[in-house]
C-alpha cells in the first residue's frame, strides 16, 4: 500500500522530545519560544505565536481582530471547512466567494463583488501549496477597507513574489498537523507584523490573563497553547526544513513530468509569481480535449470516485477534493459553479517526503489506466 501521506521523522525528533520530557517544562517552555522565533525568522515576519492546532490559529486570528457578531467575512466556497467553521464560531457571518477555475483559489473579482458595508475581512485559503492571487486580493481589500486573514495551512513556506504565504495580509495562520509541511503532531502558528495584534492574541491564547497580574482577566480568553513537547517535535522538523522543501519540489517535478502525457486530467495552475512548496499533488478530471466538463457535475464525481476506488484496489490511497460548502447543510452557501466543479473533479494522489520516483511513476501509470477504463 502506498499511503496518501505519512509523516517523515528526520532523526533529531526523538532527542528533542525526550529533552522536553525530561525537563521541568512540559506545557509551555523554551521549545515553544524557539519554534516561534525560528518560524518568524524563516518567514521574514515580526511575530509568530504557537497554538494548539491550525483551527485554533484561525479562531485566534479572528478574535484578535475583533471579528464577531455583526461582521461578515468573505471565504471561498471550495476549501476545507475550518475557515467557514471559525468565522461562524466567533459569531460572524461567512459570505461565500467562488474560486478561480484554474487555481481553485478564491477569486479576487468575487471578493470585489461581494464586499458590503458589514464586510470586515476576507479569508483567502491557499490550497495544496498554491497561493491565491494576493496582488489582486490586497488591492481589493485596500479599496474596501478589509482586513486580510490568510489561511496558509496547506502552503507553509510557499512564496509569492519572494514573500511567504501567510505574511502578506494582516495576519496568517498555519497548521502543524501530521500531514503538513512540518509537523508537531497537532499544532499551529499565527504570524503577523502587527505588534499590538500579536500582544492581544497572546493574551487571548492564555485565558485572557494579564501578563503583569496573575489570575487577572480583562477579557474572555481561551486555552490555545501548544505544549513544549509538541514544539520540540516542530523544532526538529524546522532543522530539516530545507531538505523537506527540496523533497517536495522533487516530488512535484516528478509528478508533473509523469502526468504530462496523460489525457483526461489537468494540473493546478501556479502563477509565475508563485514559488510553491507542494502540500499535496492534485489533478482535475477534464474532457479528453483538456476542457472542463459542462453541465451536471455528479457524473464527473462518480467517475472520479470510481478511479479512486480502482487505485485503492491497486494499493494506492488517494483523496478527493473537498466537498463544496454549498453541498453541506450547516453553511447556507449558494451554488458556486467553479467551487462545485472543483469539488467533484479533483483527485489527490500520495504526496509526502520519501515517496520514491518509481512509486510516483507507478501511481501515474495506474491513474492513466483507470482514466482510460472509465472514459
């Protein structure tokens, strides 16, 4: 079986975790501070806060910006649900934007169309290692006076015009989940260049307790802290970040070469200004002439799922695209055609450091077989 993902430990994880375990620092501690410092330095941003996971990173960012009841936040209609969930969790209202048909990322023109008097922020989600069109998004946000919260959980260390994903907007959030670019098992980061925002978020992260007055709480806070042991794992991963990035670049290049001659699929489009660190390779089912299918997308979904089932029988685990938010009851999202098509047509093959070239070639050969079989 070739799994869809598996974390790779590079050698120093055990030593650092044991060091944290044997120290007096079990909850917070020096590895948390080290992870924050190294992440901020590597991303070229002033402030980084370690948190318990990528979802609490989103919630902390939204609460730090005082986004809540009465506010609207524009989110993409095709994404993992954490973005919409956390907008709703803070009491704000998500407003759903369609995605670009080639990148599957939020369309800046949609943001411009949807922004209204109650809109306080836009929440672009950078999927699969790609980065949304931040030049256009920042221009639209400035025109409408919007805050920009970047969800870079799937695009850690990807760069747009030399700047890391998550460092371009007002605040950026990251996941350190087991499948992500670097991992602490669970965990997350929030980054910003706004010192006052960082100060507020540090208070909210730790129950709203003042740093200069023990057990005094000026605001309602939360426990979003990362443990020292988890941070130690993340620090060991950071030590090998260049190797991890190089591995993901090799895998990306091998897939693109192996898929180049296969009809019936197209690859996610990366802008020239984007230097991606691939999180997950993705392909989209299209007609044999390379154009998207038109009309009802459910036959496309059925074919995609049949291809995935065939690959699983071959010992290859894959993942589908996220369900469009319009398909799921909690979100009250209108039908957005590009989001719906992406949801039905995207397939993600195995992607993780250590995946060998011959395994990639086998995956692509079997994908070609099942594409032909189901055509």
